[in-house]
C-alpha cells in the first residue's frame, strides 16, 4: 500500500474515491471497493482489540454473556454470526470492523465529529474482489458458487464444524482458526449483516473480520499493499465536505433514522461555523 492520497479539493476527493470503478466484464460502473471513514488517522483496530490485550480469550466470554442477557430484549438469534452482528450494532466489542459500500457514507464518518476538525480524516478503500480471491479454497469456492465476494451470516453458519461435545462458540467459529492454520497466515473476509434495522440499510453497511481476533487489521493490510488504499480528508477541506454531504442528504438524520439521529443532525447543522473559517 502506497502512502495516502491527499486530494486538495472536493472534486479531487470524489475522483480519488471513485477511481477504478469501471467494471469491463459488467460494462457498468461498479466499484470493487468498500469504504471506511475515520475522523482522524487513528490505527485501524477492532473494538475487541481496543478493549483487551488478549482479544481471543475475552471474545468467547463477551459473546456468551451477550447471548445470555440479550434474550431479555431480543429473540434468540440463529447462529453466532447473527449474534456478533447484533452485538456490533449495539456497541459490543467484537472482531468485526464497520465498512460501507458508499464512499459518501464513509465521508460522513470522516467529517461528522467536530472533536476531530483540527485533524486530517481518512477514508480506507478495501478491494473486496481482491480479498475474496485470496481466501482459502473452501471459502473462495463457496463465494464463486454464490456469485458473490461477501458472505452472509447464513453462509458462515453453514461452515460450522459442529464437533460433538465442543463448546458452542468453538463449534461455530473454530473453523476459522483451522483454515488459517492450513493457509499458513490470517485471512480477511467480508460479511453482510442481516437488516436488523434501518441504520444498517441506510448506511449500506457491511463488516470485515480477520480469521484471528488477534490479527491487527492495519498491520495485515500494510503487509498486503495491493488490497487497500487510503485517501486523506484534509482538515482544511472538512467543512466543505460536510456542507456538500448535507446538500446530498447524507446526514445523521438519514443514516440514523430515528429521533436521536434527527437531533444529532440538527445540533451539528445549526452549530455556528468556526471563527476565522472563510469557507463557512
């Protein structure tokens, strides 16, 4: 992965995010990339890794406790992957990392938090097709049969080892480690969550996960530079990007379609512009 691209205008920023989006096989503009926006150039790590220095050990306890106590609020989920996506959606530390199919949604998350206005933001671009092509053969073959480059929770659940007598978590997710050992290195796959609520739908959301919860996504990507790129959102451009996204209706009100999202949008939209900013 080369150094981050640093556009100096709105049009250059859009061009960088739409690069390589022509698909000659389909003869359509269909980007192979998925996107992740961050308000600062913080390390690309999972919430599970930020919680604990031993993510693999703590993960099973988190999932077991979440499954146990969440039943008071939601119906039982059909498999561990559905539980993980539900937990991620509600703030549980997991090995999942949020991405989106939409570069505009990624730009929203790179610019929506005023606490980072003094810092450059970043949009990560991950080549989903290239990631799928380097998966272990059983996974790559399954995606080929499905005509897809991303998994669903049902597809992953079908790969459960189902070892008699094994703890539920190990039986449902242990095959990842087995395939990793056979491959000799960690691998990354993409997961489309079920449409739990309108936030997931509106944000065009999907998740990335590594076969080992200990593997750090940023380190993994830096070791495989052809899979991803970074586009800097310069701090001096953030105010303009934010205004243009508001005009395009990419806001908290539409991405979080509830009263909380509406209130967040109104608070930001009517916040006075920073002093001395000639572009506001």
